[in-house]
C-alpha cells in the first residue's frame, strides 16, 4: 500500500483531449500537442505534469538516450522534476537517487514512475541539491578520517557513479525566445542557431553552471549536464580539470575530454525534414567519448 504522503490524486490537473482547450493555461497549451513526445504513455496511462513540468521535462526519446549513455550502478538526478529522466535511468541503472526541493513534484515523479513500473528502483529525497552534496562530502570526509580511505570507500555502499544535472533554465518566455526549427548543417561541429545569443550559464539556479559542476565533482567526475541549446560549448569546455584524475582519464592537451552532444527531435539530416534542436548535453569524466562516431 502506498503511504498517504505519496498519494497525489487531484494534486495537479490532468489534461485530456476533452478538456485541454478550455482548461489548460495559455502559456503551456502548445505543449499538449507534444504530450506523447514528453511521455509516450501519456494517453494510455494517467501521467501527471505540473505547470513547470510541461515545458521543462526532458522528452522521453532524449531521456532514454541520455540514460543509455549514463548506464551504471548508481545515478543521482539532482533536479528530478516530474520524473522524465528518472524513469529512463531506472531502465539502465541499478539504483536511481532523485533529489528535488518540491515534495509535490516528487510525488508526481513517483506516480509517473509507477505508470512505467519502475518506481521501486528510485529513491526519492526531498532536499536542496547543493545542501545535499555539501552534507554528503562532509560525511565522506569524516568517514575517511575516522575509518581510513579504503574502508570508507568500499565498506559504506554510498558511492555515486554518475550525476545528472538539469537545473531550471527559466520559464516559458525563455523557451519562446530560443525556439528554433531547422535542419542542422551537416558540416558544423556544433549547430547553435546563429540568431540567438549564447545563453548566460552564470544565470542558472541554484548556482551558476560552473559552480554547480565543481560542486558535483565532489561526488563523481562522471557528470552529464543537460543545458539550453544555445549554450557556449567553448565556455563549457573550460570547466574541464587541468589535471587528469587517474591514468585512465581521457585528456586533450593536458585537460580532461569534454563531449557536448546536441539533442535533436524529429527527422534530422533529410531534405525537407523537420528537425528541432531541443538542448545539449555535456558529458564529463568517463562519460565523455562514449557517443556514436
């Protein structure tokens, strides 16, 4: 039996073909047409999204691709939202840790994970990600000092293999300002729409992107960072550590290798096709260099 605190009937309005035109807020109406792109089971199962979830959840196809890249024992999603990435991670990872500051959003995420039959593989924690990591790092340091390095690392079973970050980018105004539908240039190494200014990564919350990346490295160097489509790839590449962590690390010119992958939806690369650049994902540590050639 589900504990009452996790139940979420009437927590948010579920929109259907019968009610969306009259009841859905104007600023998110266009996302109803993308509902089966966001969650393929939306029409067949009682999937729920809050207002923010409609425009911020990772589309299922992209989430599945990222999860395949992040295949590991334990993955931590620092900004769980309504569960799009969590569900995908539960298919490829043994253990998924979901962090979010909103208990309501975690309840929605758990509800959605149940519709896919994977809720039992996810640990839901209502916490601030920054505070969670800082507390985790302090505890680890204390354990190393008290028990010794090897016992702390091997004996406690609290290691995180991969951290996935998808912090808030902004509201629907940001998405409308940066929306683009076009075929990518097959010769371009990184197809950011030319008419858009670079997204200021320093404005991300709860910390500027570089600080959030540095904080996450306290847990693991293996980080996947889901970012706006018009982020500056050169800026992201500067985050890489100057010194490799061990002899097996991928390095370029004395720095760790960073892989920036574009996330496209629709048919891309065909004449007349309708492809949309949705976002980019930056892969660090052991995740870099694992994409398709």
